C-alpha cells in the first residue's frame, strides 16, 4: 500500500505498552543506502510555552509500528533520549526524590 508523508503527518502516536500518548508524527528518517523509511519522529513537547525550548525528539522505529489507522498510529515501544516517563508524574514528585 502506497501512502504519502502528508497522510502520516500530524497523526497521533499511542504506545500500546503503557497507553501513553507519545505525540504526533512531525518528520521521518530514512536510510540513504536502501531508500527506506526507518523511523517516525515526533518533536519534543514545548517547555513553558516554548520559552524554555523543547524536550528531546522521540524516534519510533518502523519495526515498532503495529497499526496505522485513520487518525492514530499504534506503536509497541519507542526511544527517547533522556529520562522516559512511565506514567504522568506530578511536578511535586521531583521535590521528594
């Protein structure tokens, strides 16, 4: 099945392993030798309305993609440089660590 990048862009990515919303497809990475798409990339979330920059980008291997639906993409797992949250952490938890 052929698809365009415009069809993938802005689809929401959900991790089936922990149910977290990963983000939206913003870019793709491909291998120049084989001309294949290797990763979907979701840009990091803005910190304090973008005034403090963005978080780390999230790379999802195409091997981890389970289903590409009409509105969402289900993935098995994903990579993120830095600390990966396993659940939404309350900001007060950081003070007690």
